[in-house]
C-alpha cells in the first residue's frame, strides 16, 4: 500500500484532505498515557539518562518539573527535588546506584537520603540517617539556584505544597 500524503484527498472519499480526516482518527486511536504514567516514564527516563551521563563521566544538568538532575566528570550523579530540597545519589564514580524510587499507579515515592541547601555558592548536604553535614564538591550550585528560582516564580506556594503527600508516619492518628 502506498503512503498517503498529508495534503492528498483522503482515501475514505470524504472529500477532505487526509490530514483533516483519517490521519486525525489514527492519531486518536493511539493510546495516550495518563498524566501519572507520563510523569513516571519521564522521571525514570530522566534517572536513566543522568546515570548514563555519569557512567560516561559527562558533566550535565537537566531539569524535569520540580526535579533537577546532574552528573559530573567524576561519574557522580544526583537527583534533587527543588521544592523540599531533598536529594539522593544515583551514581558514584561511574558506578550506578539503585534508584530508591517506588512507583504505583497513583504516586511516585522516593526514599531521599539527604536534604540540601545552597549556601555561599556551595551545595551543603545533611544526611537524614545521622544528620551529618558535608559539602557536595563540584555540584552545579549556580544552575541549581537558578532552577529553584524558576520553579518558585512559575508556581505559587500553594501549588508547590501539593507536590508532596504526607507519608504514613507523618499523618497524625485519629
């Protein structure tokens, strides 16, 4: 069967151009992912991409909604959440780390290992496990700060507060 040009008459004999007739019907038949599925696919593909950059030891920064990914030339990669300043390492010295991400149909849960702040052009980490504080050397603090400013300009505080759900241990019992 020959390929139909977009501007040719539709083979269904409607008299319309193909692009205004059956081409649209075929596009509508393709299953569109739900917003939740699209986010999961996008988040995990972002994780996989930044991990591949870390293995290749490429210095890269990427933004995806409220998430900021970066890898450096040493082969480290991090996922930073810009509304609550949580983060987790995805690769260390070119070696992939298992992303602590649990997905289901309704939510994406990430087991964050650290909290971060950008102070004096440095990214300072505080470990959740033992509250130890360290500097994340070579982190793109300028790019991260700029991304955080963009997020806070783009969304209201009320919208940003809805990004996070309280975990079971944070929800007060009745």
